[in-house]
C-alpha cells in the first residue's frame, strides 16, 4: 500500500558531528536516498535504544523517537524491498540491554491485537463466538481493564519467594532486573498460600504526581529531565545500579500470569482478585461485561476519567473471562485470540487536499493516494494519506451505503486527517463549507496510468485492476521487487533498486532470468562490474548470493510468486498442508474446476478461504503465469516442509477429517487443535485418510469411511484421545 508519513528530522550525530536533514516527502525519495535514510534511521534508533534502555540518559524525546520509528516504517511501506534485516519495526519490545543478564521466558510475553472502533469490538465478540461455535444469545463474559502505558514486567515466585524479575524484551528473552524489582514497594518479596511456581505479569509505571516530583529533583540536581512518565519508568527500572532505582517512585499493577504450578482461579476476574489477596495491586477499574455494548460503555467511562486517573493509559483491554475458554481459543503467532486492546482515538487535524494520484501495485490494483498540504498529526508531519478505492472517494462503503454522511472527496477540499492506530494516515471527514466553488467530482480512471490497458472492476471487488498483466511495466517491476524482498528470496545484493535497474535494462524481466544472469553476463564480469555502483567483488558476491538461493523453502517460494491474496502466513500454511511442491501443484491443478475433493481439501485449510483458493487456482491456470513458474522451477530446488511432530501426540503425521455436527467445540477449534498436534486436516475422506471424527449428520463421509475401512470415532472419543495433551 502506498502510504507516506513525512517527518523533518535530524539524526543526532550519525555521521560525525554533522546532522543530516532529510527530505520531508517520502514520495520524493529515490531508491538510493531511501536506502541511505533507512541505514541512518537504523543507526539513530539503535543509539536511542541504547541510551534509553541501558542508561538513565535518553538521548531524544519519546515523541522524537516515535517520529523516527514511524519515518522508518513509512519508508519501508513505500520501499518494502529495502527493509533491513535488523529493521527497528520488527522488534517486539526491545532486545535486552548489554548491561543486563538475559532471561528466557518460560512462556512468551505476547502483544495484543488492536481495536480502534466500536465495530472492531463487535467483530472481536463475533469472531470469538464463531470460533467457539456459540450463538449470539449464548452467555459470554469479558473483563475490561485500563491499558497501562508503562513497561511490562514478569515476576517469578518459587515457594512463595520472588526469585527473578524480567522485562518483556523481545517476548522470548528479557532483561534480568531482579535487584531493581526488589526496590518497588508494590511488588511483594514473599507470598503466602501461593502456588509453588507462580509467574505474575503486569506493568511498571509512574504516577503523574511522582513524575513531576522526580523531574523537579532532576532539575535541582542539574540532571536531565524525563520526557514523560513511561520514559521515566522504563529508564528507572533499567538502571544498572539498583540504588538509583530505589530512589525512583515506581509502581506496579498486576493483571496477568505466565507459568503456574496450579491455577489461581477459573475466571480472569477471580484470578485478579486472587492476585490482590496475595498482596499485589490490581486496577480497581477492572469490570466484567456480557455484551460489546457494556464493554464500550465501560471504555467510554474510563476515557472520561482518563485525565483524572493520575497515571497514563492508552486504551482498554478486553479479555474472555472464562480461563477454560481462553485455553480453547489459544494463541496466534504473536497475539492471543481471547484478548484485544481497544485504543483511544487518534489525534485529528485539518489540511488541504492538493491532489489525488493513482499508483499501480504488483497485482494490478489501482490505489488512490491523497497528496496533502503537510500537517502535524500526533507529532508526525503527514503529507499523504490512503484513499482506499473509488467508493471511498465517492463517500460510499463496501455495501454501497454512505460514509462521511455521503460526502465525496475532491481536489481542493479541506479534509480531516487522522492516523489509524497512530500509524496509517487516513481521511475522516470533509469540510463542505470550505469546498472551492470550482472543485469537481473526482473521475476514477478506467485505464491503467502506466500501460493504458483497461482497468476493470470485477463484481464484488472493491478496486479496479489493470488488465495488462505481464505487459504492464508497473506490475512487472513491482512483482520483481516482491520476488527479491526480505520474506521471499532475500538475495543479498539484489534489492528493490537493483531489481528495477535490471528490469529497465532488460537484464531480468522475470524471476527466472535472475538465475541466468551469471551465464549471460559474467564472462569477465565486464557488463555488470562496470555499472554504476558495481565492481568485480560486488558482482561476484551477487552471483554467489544467487547461487545460494537456488535452494529455497516451499513456503518462501510460494510467497515469492506474488499471487494475489496469498501472503506470507498463507504461503506457510499451504506449504505445511501439502508438504512438497509436487503435492501442492497436483492439489491445485485437481481443484481447477472449483469443485471436487481437491477443491474441498484446499478450502479446508485453516486460514485459506474461498477467495484465496480461487485466486491461487486461477493463477495456476493462466498459461503465461504457469510458463513463467515452470521456467523458474528449472533453476531451483524447492525444499519440502516437514509437518510438526509433536511428542506423545497420537495424531502426529496423520490425516484427519471432521464431519457432521461437533457439539463441544467448533469445527475451527477442532481443526486448530488437530493441526497443533501435528495432524493434517482434510476436507474429504479418501484412501489417505487415517481417522474420521464423525458427529451427528456425518452422512456420506461416514459411509465412505466405512467403505474404505477408515477408522471412525465420535467427538467424545476425539476429546478423550487428546485431553491429556
């Protein structure tokens, strides 16, 4: 997506004593400028992280740090192929500081998914109900608690004694700040009647009053002041000298747990009460609610109290109250299914819309981008914003209903801008009273601005797409950039800049030609080494890097093809399901009529819906696309994906089919559980099926299983089979 957040900034001495002023508009950057700026930003952010996390001397303000990090993310959004291996945007929390010992978390400390609107909250409730197989009227209880803006901390107790404290770090590994945690009055050193092993998690923070007092002391002693309470809390907890931490007025709210030898309670709210009984401070604004409306009402009440709470919060966290249901819902890769953070609204600002540009992506999508008079929103200078599609510009939603009270967007309009999740700039409203009298309704192009081919909008699709395909240079170049991107082939020395250069020069117009570069141009390395920015060593290094990428994992290869709707996560799901390229290719070819066992099997993969399945099958059916893939395959060794072998799992490596009505868990939950145990879940019974789990109404699948001699069990037998795992 073509989004830009511009920020004038200075990198603090990244190049000697010379501060470097960068271009404000990311759209004005060349590839080389973008690459150089990402390098400079990485240096600046690493320096700031070191100052912030390892010493009590932050080198830049919190706002300035956020601006630099946002600038980095925005450049990566526009130039995804230039994303560095050590990109600051990939950090979950922060890596442990060098001055602290590192501790591995027994259970990962995950982040939370976000909700920004009331509709997002309702969708969260609906997703939970669908996953659990619950109707709209079924009882479902949530907790709602303020989201503290502090520093996450994990406290490990054994036999009731606090033995270690660790920061969140990157979620897997944190910093050992045990001695510092001992100095915080809210953290008990000893617990009575606690489980033998108990890991309590919560947030270290500083109250507004304590923050003001601390900064006054800093001023009086001639030391640097802190930018905000969170900065002060983080810097204080990460002091290498615990005596300094002892002088800092830190507080702690407990709200979660990790490893335990015995459960605290059966519900989230009762577990919170139990933590309070053990001596921890818990937030008094935590409540339970049974409907999204109740949750939202509580959110609004907390928002009204926000200014008088005496400490910083940035939203409200909703969690499923029943801990048994939390366990059933489980985790995604980085977030739990059973919790979400409802963030407070983003800052708004008004500015003038100077123009609307249409950009063409690798799938042919025509994406409109608003060019704005630069305006500061949430501490970041915004000069561009997404306009989504032609309906959004016209003031319509996906179903044809009005948004913004039906007001369309025109060049010359005064528009209200916000940053969704404080990240992506979007337009919230239009001031009709300020609309110029000569402002004309925007006419969305019906032809590609790059190649002139018809831009077609299929029924049910929200965007227009260039029909030019391989003849469209914009699509071809973007696909080449995608092919060499970090999550795809990731060829050292061949980034977006080089991919575009090679395409423009006719050296590599499709992916397969990358792997013939050496054969075509390497004699004496003359043609390549004489190019600007290339020498004999860099050319030879590139050829070597290409050779190393001839062997590639199936998931990365599939993602690199750039098939519409098939992202990185989906590619890995498909790879895990089929195992080998040959099996994947066979399965997709057999699904070419969009019906039958192979089609059902493809759609049955958890995370693959009908839209993605159709896109995948359609891509494989295109003669030119298929020929390009085949030419590429001739140069590669696609590595098979090993299905996870779970220790003691009775279904690891087996193919399972679920049929009929499951009464104690939803089909989605059953599939997720089976796959987590190393099984493959298919949509139809065949000779490859090892086990059929049949509920009421199994019908033809049960009969076919009987005919084939496939073992069949009911839901109770299935639960008994896995209950101990």
